[in-house]
C-alpha cells in the first residue's frame, strides 16, 4: 500500500497546523516532555504544562491558547481541563499516521 493513500484531508489539516513555527515548537515540546498518549500534567512534567509551554516563545497566553486549540482541532493534541489546569498530550494515533506517511514504501 502506498503511503500516499492515507487520508489526504487529515494529513493536510495536520501539516497546516504544524506549518506555524509557534505551533511546531509547542508540538515538539509536548513530544519531548511526555511519551505520545501520556498527559503532560503537573504530576508528570511541571515545566511543560499548558501555562508554561509557551515560555521562551515570546507569545501571549491567549495566543498560546489559540495555537493549542489549532493543534487540538487538527487532532494532533488532546486537551483536558482538570480544575484550573489544562492537561495536554500528543495524540499517538495521529502521530503514527504522520510517521507512516514519511516511511519509505516497501516494494515486495
């Protein structure tokens, strides 16, 4: 099966979301702080929870929220409110699809 037969609309949404440098940086930080599918919560990785994901990116909290919502809309990041905190994590199924897209096709 060709890697290019993966749902192109879903891939376009993901790549569109990642085309913004701030969103790409946020996504990368989530990948590095927690294994995909693992919530990046205060109990797991304090320095990379939502309020602190934007540190060093020079973006306002409202802009950070917008970027996380765009990543969520594209299905790349899941978010869950727990009291005053918002836990977020990389969606492993979507990450697997992106990874599959870039793998070389095996011609058997």
